């Protein structure tokens, strides 16, 4: 019998691990990323408040936007979205 909780946990991990951490969905390509997006020395990005990220946030220039889960915008386009691994996942 399949343990549903374990199955969901494994699927979630696979989904999260697929991200290339390019930061495009958080504004790196358009030049005005989220204030909470941090660029690492290896060129990858991460959100410093990832587990609490959803909701109203600000970009570095002060623009207000709503941070949503990628699955909510996967059918849309944004600068750099053509390289998003989730669009081919």
C-alpha cells in the first residue's frame, strides 16, 4: 500500500529540486527583483523568506507586487520565463 504522505513529500521535493534558481520569476531578468531575493556566489538565487514569501512584497525599486506560487503563473509569461524548467516539467 502506498503511504500517501510520503508520496506527496517525495513529489514536493522533486518539484522543488527541479528549480534552477535563476531568479527570473522573482525579477532578476527585468532588473527589479524582489527585495528578498539573494544572489549567491555561484550565480544561483534564493529567497531569504521562502517559507513565508507568499503575499504582498516589494521589489528593490519599491514597487509592490503579490508573490505567488509558481504553479499559479506557469501559464503566463515574464522576462526569462522561456528558460523556466517548470514550463517543461
